[in-house]
């Protein structure tokens, strides 16, 4: 509830201002001072590596401030500080990157456009497509820290016991769920609650709900085939119970994992370590596969369920030091290989995967699949100001009506999504 309230506060904070496009604020950038200290806002997870890097580079004169990083907290604080004329941080880490869209709104104009100020080789070093959501009007406004590409986690011995084959298409995924419900009632293919539905299933189909490359414009078309075809898979599996409406960390869902009743799930890359392993710790059980393809093609697309970004302030008096710090924290293989989630930087990811590939918890080395999926991120997922409302509306319609008429529920959701986008100041294109 706290995060939802903060999200609403964030919208209110920027909702009172004119959403007239991004500026990068180059015209009102302060005079640069190479000796100026910089202030960095981070979450709890990033505090230790940030402090260690700052200590190892005293010439940058970095002050690390751990701050509340829940949804809407940072964008609200910066919007209010901007209005009051208070000091602003030079670098922020956003664990909810949708806040970037609020920070880009006039008159906040917090993020610095990084093109031209950062080596193109750095940007090219990130996983393909991972800087797409950071890009507005052709300018990159954030550096991706980690990505949460979806894959299929599956219980390999259970598949062998049941005589099943791991699906490579969503037609096969649907057929698997229908067979599972009949032959092994009570077993599960995971959950589609909130982001685990929209950001995994619908995003992998390239359903356009948040496709935005401008702070005031979004492409949103719930009636497109890329959206409605997902209902033809999700609806029947919700109806027969193989897909759950619960959050995967809900106490009512976790026993399916602990009791060995979850056959597979389409989930972000971090789900294995933080969602499945703690409740299914036996070694040699779980393997990963690419997210199934849609439309009878062999094009595999991954949704992104999570991930954080680094943002440099256009108001910083020492942008060079701020960029150097943000670049190091997002691309240094030594820092990123020790991080808990999959690094967006390709070289860092290769080092990070060395640890994962040697983990005996996996039934087989997952590194090749995770790496391939990292380069398959959906191009239709963008950072928008109404994402919290989108997830709430999805749960209040499609999830709440599970087992009913999913097409009717989706139509209601679509109307609410359009209203939420317009209320957040967007011009909606189809």
C-alpha cells in the first residue's frame, strides 16, 4: 500500500505541472565545476557497492545517500525539491524505472541526455534493446543496471516423469496446460498476477500498452491482435486453474512450489534465485528455456519484469564526475558480477553467469538461455507514468474475473488503460 500511495503522490507531484515534453535541460545547465562534489541517491542493495566505489575513487568526491526507493518516492521528492528550489542529487538509482517518465516532465526536467557525453561503446555494450526504454526523442536518458528478462523455469524431472516436452510456442504452452489440468489436477504453470501477466505474457506478445518514446505520447492499443491473442491462452488456463491469479510470493501460492506442484512458470530471470530456490532447494531440479514464441513464428521475445536504471542530473554542477560514477556502477564487471540480478552490461553479464553456470541447483547450465533471452527484450515496453494504475486495473478486471469471459474483462481493462494514460497527460496513438 505504501508504494501505491507514493506512486499516486508522484503522479500528483508532476500532474500539477505541464507535461510538454522533455528537454534534457541543456539550456539551463549550471556552470560546470570539475572540483564540485556529487551526491548519489541509491537503494539499500546499491549502497554497499556505491560506497566502496566512492571510497576507491576519492577524486570524485562522492557522497552516498541511501533513500526510499519505493514506487514514486524519488520522482516525488525531486519534483517537490525542484519546485522549492532545494538541492538535487547528481545521480539517482531508480529501482522502479517508470519514474524516469515523471522526471522528464516539465518543469522537472531532471535527467541529463547522455548522448555525446558518454562513450558510444558503453551504450553499445548493453544487452540489445535494454536501452530502448531509456530513450526518449532519440536521446538516452538512463543507463540500465540490470534486466529481468522472462524465461521458462521448468522442473526437469517432473517433465520427464509426466512424459511432457517443454513448449517452444504458446500454442504448445496452452496444450500443455490443458493436458496438465486433466492428467495431473492441482499442478501449476505459475501465475499471471499483475506484472507477471502484463509484463511477461502480454509483453512477450508485443502487446502495446506502454510503448512510449516521448514523455507525452504513447502507443496503446488493447484491441490489437498482439494483445487479444494472449487472452486465448491465458483465459483457458485461468479457467482450468493451471495459471494462478495470486502473486508468486503470496503465502497461498508458495506451497505449490514447496510441495513440488509447480511444473513450470514464465517468470523473470531473478525468479529462480529469489522465488523458486528458497522454496524448492533440491539440486538438479530446475532448468530454463526461452519464453515461447507467438503467432506460429520462431521469434522468441522476452518481457521484462523488473530491472533498475541509473539517471544523471541535468542540474549537476559536475556532470563529468556524475556520468563517470553512473557508468562505473552500471558497467564495471567486478561490481556487476557480485550483483544479485542479471547485469544489463554484456561483459558484466558474462562474468555474472560464471557463478550461475556453476550452481548445482540447476538441472543444467542456464547461462546460454539467460544470455540469449537478454537480447530478446520486447520493444513495446516503455517507462510511463501510469504503469501502477495499469497493473491495478489488470488485477481488478482480468484477474478478478478469472474463469469468466476474459475478452469482456480485457475490453474493460482496455478502456481503463486508455483513461489512465490520458489522465497521466499522454496523447494516445494506436
